[in-house]
């Protein structure tokens, strides 16, 4: 058996990775709900609780991954923190309900990046990646187009166009397509629970393109964080 096959088999039977993926996918609604304004009337330490949970999970993830993903997680944490400062505090495109940048947000960006990275590397997923990519392209279009037509989400659709312009340049766009769906899932949770709100809800930037309560193509902006993280990593490896 060749080395690549041995590595593949070892990866396939690593039970920690599926557990981490399941925790993220199923735990997100609970974590976002903990930081919701509604719950804060009954439980004052919701955001602190989420921060603690995220610190423990982030540490577990960081200590259990291989070297490459380890450094990508650290870079994503740093890059996403500055992106949050720029997008939330400086540009005021969105705002968290306590008007801060919760600790779990930059850590969560890194966790989400690592989760998608791990999902895309699962043997079953990668074996069927072409079919999955076609399905995800259709899902992304349906989400963005329906949001544009029904919710007048012009800003979200522009972000979707930007997303397409980048993803089509990738030979293997599975990671970015998966990230699109994951980001929309997270945005849907965050905005529905009002853990954060975008500029249309806040009354900011009346001259900006209209945006839905849950922006459809915000993964297009999120992709800038991914690209920056990957670029810094590969630049430092040279």
C-alpha cells in the first residue's frame, strides 16, 4: 500500500474529526441562541458562556489538527479579528447586539474554516466532489436569486457575483462552495436570533445597495478573509 493510501485510511478512521464536524454543525444554533438578545433578558452571561465554550473547542481543535491546518487556524483568527474591526467598528456594515466584537467571533471564523477544510477532505466527500460542486453551485444560485427577487437583496447578490468570479477561477472549488453554504447557514442563525444585524436593520448607509435581513451572498466578502489567510500562509512558506 502506498503512503497516500495509508494516510487516506488513517484519516478516514480518525474519529475525532467527525466529532468536531458534528459539534460545529449541530452546536451552532445553540451557541448563537445563547448570545441572542431574547435570552439575555433571562440569562445575563450568554455571550460569556459562548466565549468559554468556543475557547475550549478552539483549543481542542488546534491541538488535534496537523501542522498545516494548525497555522491556517492561527492565521484565520488574526485576519478575521482585523476584518471584524474594519467591517463592524469602522465601516459599521453590521453590529453585534452588545455593540462589541465577541471573543467567540474571530475564534469561530477559524473554527468554521477548519470545519469546511476537514469536511472537504473526507474520503466520501472528495470522491464525489464533482457532483457535490454542481449541487452547491445550484444551491448558491437559488439562495441568492430568490433573495434578490423576493427580499431585494441587491448587496447580497453583488457579493454572490463576486463569489462566482473567484470560485470559477479555482480548479477545485469545493472548499469555497461549501463555505458559501456554511456562511449562509451561520448568517441565517445570527440574524434570526438577532445576535447581529446588518446595516439596513441598523439604519446605516441609506445610499448603499439594499440588503436583506439575512444577506444571501455574504460568503463573497468572507472569501476575502479566506484568500488573505491562504495568501499569507503560502507566502510565508516560500
